[in-house]
């Protein structure tokens, strides 16, 4: 699976962005999808993950971010609302066979897209 993340940018605190993750190469619908982020000087951390419906979220984004996917379009999304300066990071999408997990054990990774939230 090849993944291409996009949709990052500069936004003011309180604003919204929607990240996209375009997948190609295999049947995307059979893979769990995850979003992770890495802020400068920090480790990469889990943001959200899902398989077919619902989603699992880090406590820091719960109620503000929503993960979703359109299997017909082979694309996953991360809707980010009420953004805070501490959400500033490079965001990565990832995929793995099997159930979604909140750790780094994903087999496929996109290249990352920068999200910057100004105060």
C-alpha cells in the first residue's frame, strides 16, 4: 500500500483543517488506518485509528478530531476542529492489516503533512 497525506497548512487557533490520505496499491478497505503526529523535538504519537467504522482517539484530540474513510475513493480523512497551538506537528497516515491499534506497529506510512496552528 502506498499512502499520500495532504491537506496540512497554517490555521489560527480555533480553526479547522481536513487531512486526506490517498491509498493505492492494494485493497485499502481491508486495512486499518491510523493517523499519527510528530511535533518538533518530540516522539511520534498516536492520534486516531479505525477499521471500517467508529474510531479510536488519543485523549488529547477526543471530541475535536474525527477519523473517517471512503473506501470507494481509497481515501482516509482526519477532520480537525477547534485546533490548538499544541496540535502543531507533522501528521502521518498509516495502514496495517488487522485491527486498528494506538501504537506504531503499522506496516505502511505516508510522507507526512505539516499542520501549524498559530495562537
